[in-house]
C-alpha cells in the first residue's frame, strides 16, 4: 500500500460509523458468519482477534488455522512447535487440531476397563490439553491467553479491557448484557463464548470419506479397507483399544456405559459419532525425544505429561500412584490426522507413516528410532528419566514385541493403515492434507 492510499484508507476508516452489534458496519458479517448464533459469533470474533496477544498480531486462529482442521503453528521456524507472540519464543508441545474437541468429556478419574486384562480400574480420562489440565473447553481458554509462550497477556483483566475497547464490544453487550464488562465473571463469559463457537458444526463436520463409507455413500479402495482391517485387528494394529469411539456424550449426561458392558461380538457401528478414534484416556507411548524443541538442550528437562498436571493429587483417588502417570499423554482423536502433522505431543515425527511404523517397530528395532549412547547401547525411551521408563506401555498389542521378534505388521500393512488414516480427513481439508505428503 502506498502512503497515499494508506492515508485514504485511514480517512475512510475514521469516517465509518461507530461499531455496533452483530451487524458491525466496520466489519460486516463474513460469509461464514451468517448462520452463527450471537454467542458463537462473539466466540468466533474472539477466536480470530489478533489484538488479544501481547504484543498484538496473534490470535487463536494463528495456531488453530481454520484452513487446516484448526491446527497450525503460526509460521513457526520450528515445525514441531508454534511461535508465540514474542520473537524467538516457541511452545514446547505440538498444537492439536480443535476439530471434535467439544466431545471430550470433563477430566476425571473413573472406572474404566484395563486394555490388557479387561478388569475395571480407576483411570484418568478426558479434559483438554495433552495433559488434560483444563477440565473442559471453557476452562481451557485462559491457558493460551495468559501463557507467556503463546498470547502472553499479563492478566485476565488485560484481555477483558482489550475486548471492551475493541470493535465487537457491543456484540458482547448484546450477548451478555449492557453491564457485561463490569461483571466479576466477564472473563468466564467471554471464554464460554469461545467454547460455544468451538462446539459449532464447523468443528464437527463428519464429512470424511470414512463417514461416507460408514453411511453407505461410497466404497473404500482395497488398500484402505485392508488398512481398516489391520487397524481394528486385535492381533495386528489393535489401534481401537485406545483410538475407539469413546462414548463421547455419556459423561455429560450421567453415568458412563463402560465399554466392558458392550457386546464384543456386536457388529461395528455405522454411526459416525461412534468413531472419534479416541477413548479420551491417557497412555505412555515412549515417544523419542525431539531435539528441535529448544528446551530439550537441557538434558535434565523432561515433559512428564499427566503426572505434572496441576492439581492432579487433589482429583486423584487417595493412594493413587501418580508417578505411574509420568510420560502419559492424552490419546488424540485420529480424525483429520493426515492434515494434522507433525505428530505426537512433542511433534517428533513429521510423517504419518513414521508414527505408524514406530508403533510396530519401537520394540523390534529400537535403533531405528532412538539415539545411541557413548557405549553404543540404544537409549530407548530417551524422553523420560530412567526412573519412569517402566511406565511405558510394553504389554499391549502392537507394542508388546521384543528385539528379534517379527513386528506385528509389515511394511505393506503399514502402508495400508496410512492409506486408511487418510480417509479420515474431512472434505474441506483434503487438499491441505494431500499437500503434506
Ligand atoms: C501460540 C500458539 C497457540 C495459540 C495462539 C493458541 N493455542 Fe491452543 N494450543 C496450542 C498448543 C501448543 C496446545 C497444546 C498445549 C498442551 O497440551 O499443553 C493447544 C491446545 C489447545 C486446546 C486443547 C486441545 C486438546 O487436544 O486438548 C484447545 C481447545 C485450544 N488450544 C484452544 C485455543 C484457543 C481458544 C485459543 C485462543 C484463546 C488458543 N488455543 C490459542 C497452541 C496455541
Ligand atoms: C494403548 C493405547 C494406544 C494404542 C493401542 C494406539 N495408540 Fe495411537 N496414540 C496413543 C497415545 C496416548 C498417543 C499420544 C502419545 C504422545 O503424544 O506421547 C497416540 C498418538 C497417535 C498418533 C499421533 C496423532 C497426533 O495427532 O499426533 C497416531 C497417528 C496414532 N496414535 C495412531 C495409532 C495407530 C495407527 C495405532 C494402531 C497401530 C495406535 N495409534 C494404537 C495411544 C494408543
């Protein structure tokens, strides 16, 4: 823009009438806003507001990009982690997609069948973030806004003042009342608007080829179907034991129906809502350390996940072995996974095929994934301190193998599973996902 046209633009902006309500003339409704209820519209405006970071320039959408299944990294020079609002400041975990996140039940310890023995045991489940530290979506919002590595606001009040002075303040008054900015719970109200936006249908499209197949509108290719079979096969991928449907609605509406009470011989559901590809539980996978994360230059620094969730001791049952949760991260849903790399909580794998291959060869060929120490020995599970390495799940198919044994799947099976995972991409993200591979 030339200086002259800049001045012209400023003059027009100055002449524009004061912003008012949803039909804010300074920012008319975008094409994707017409059918949003006022609360969700407010949530969207907050979600996309780049003045809400310190310094400005960064919005939720900078990291959770609507064009790529609400994930991205704010043009970070380190692909595994997002760039924050200040130059040279980066996150330390992978940005998850926000698609289908509103289905995650609130964080709780509750009886859940053990994947290996089938016995019911008290298990942590649900919540938001890789370590479940936010109970539900509303509760999650303050995280990024106040996190110095992300939007870096000093206080909740600082955020509220920006909204009060901003372009859609009247919309907030319209939704929550004239006095909203003086209400003691104004921040929570704004957070609930973001959460209601995150629960709108654009975050739950069910428009993948897999959904079409479930509902009989298309067929999978031979390779995709073989991949699906390997994925569900209890002696091959066994992926459903964690990446299953997850009974998403139960926790909000009373007692859960634990999977043990489901008929194991029942035919697979054709209902897309039974396929979130996560049961929202946690597991210790033993991801290799990602040296691209600057903090990892310190050999004493470890991201221990769930056992360090703030306040975990207060919500865990008495005598629960919290240390057994060190290294555990939330099982991510696999919808849109092909559009959601890099992978695992520390973004250590750039390619989807590597994640799948890791599952099968972590224990048969650990030298493929972990570095070697000075004595030449493979440093297995190098992203955990030695005392927690026993927490890694080595009992369950597919990672119950030992060096010398055959992996539970060969290269062709792995290609098939990857082909199947690519059918889980919702229609608007197919092109973006294809560009990734
Ligand atoms: C600088 C990048 C960045 C910005 C900006 C950002 N996020 Fe995130 N978001 C992340 C990262 C990284 C995580 C995972 C962090 C963790 O688990 O510890 C995350 C996690 C989440 C989750 C949890 C998803 C899950 O799988 O449990 C939600 C929901 C979310 N963000 C919403 C938001 C909202 C709403 C905003 C704006 C108020 C926002 N984010 C701004 C990077 C960002
Ligand atoms: C015992 C539970 C369990 C089983 C079985 C399991 N997963 Fe996972 N999966 C997880 C957990 C937990 C994570 C996150 C681990 C982390 O980030 O440290 C994960 C992460 C992933 C990711 C990365 C997703 C992302 O967004 O970063 C993919 C892909 C994946 N799993 C695919 C599979 C496939 C394919 C199978 C079957 C071969 C499988 N999983 C079996 C628990 C499991």
